[in-house]
C-alpha cells in the first residue's frame, strides 16, 4: 500500500506536557482510517499537527512524499488537506450556500459546480441552501462543516470528533455520507471517541491512549481485540 499521508515518530508537546509521543500513522489514497481513543488521548493533537495548527516536536509528516513540517497551514491546504475541527464552527450569520462559496478558490462557474457536488453528497444541505447556519440542526451543521472542507477539493480530509453532540440517527446518516466521500476518492482520517462510527466508516484504525498508539489493525481486528475497550474504559 502506497501512503498518501505518512506520519513517522510524531510527537507533540504543549510546554512540558507531552500530548502525543512517537506516533506512526499512514493513510492511503481514497482510504478511511480512524483514530480512536478517549479525551486526552492525543487524537486532536495529531490532526492539528498534520494541518499545521500545532508544531511537531519530533517526527516526520508527509503528503504524497512532500514533507509538511516546515509548511504553513495555508500551504498544506493548498497541497490537498481539508480540516473539519471539533465543534463544527460554522459561520452562524451566513447561509449554507454563502458558507460553501466563501472558501472556494474557483471562479464563479467552478464554484457553482463544487457547491452542487456538495448538495449531491448532502441533499439536506441543498434543501436548506438559503437558511442561516445557526438554524440548522447539529447533524446538518456537521454536514456543512464537511461540505465547507470539500470545497477546497482535498485529497485528504481530517475530521475531528464529527459525531460530537449528535443523536444516533444523525450519526448513522453522517457515516453513510462520509462513506460516499471516500467512494468519491477522498482519503479520510477521522478522530473519534465513538467506536461505532469510527469502525463503520474506516477499514483500518489506530487506538490511542495517553498520547501513544497502543494498537493498530483492521476495523474487525480492533473491534474484537482488548486494546480498544481498555483505552475507552481507561484501563
């Protein structure tokens, strides 16, 4: 398997505190990979180090063979990395369509085509295209956050806790829609406390606990192995 994203020996520190230590993670093109673990496990720090929001204290990060550590978040986005932060962070005063249009680098015609692609992926957004973001449900706001990232046409999409605050029904719908994103050729690296969503979406995963990768394998291997339960239960 040729890696689109390659992370080797990655460490992240906040002052004297180590949030992530010596992590190795790979994601292939058009593959969904999960980072699973409780709060404080290092999942968000890993994603933020990939997009460049926090510096790496050690290790290597490369996208399609291009080293990223010296590049700004803007440059990394230009190379094909999309990022959906925890908590969605949509623009409440903008409509759905204005939110999508705002971030695109395309001309008007190209931008319109990308917006229609997002609406095909997330029909509920197309039905609410003129609605302000604050009027959307939590699940619809998460769709909008994903759609906003897809407007940059990423090769790799980073998702931080996409199921946070969602009821079971919207979580199931989100899993189906994200599977369509992967089927369209976008690689996904998702950080999740919810193992149901993570292992439904991803073919492979990594279990993190206290800043370290403690297990890695296929979704089926992780689901039946002891490391996942131990990490989530604090064992």
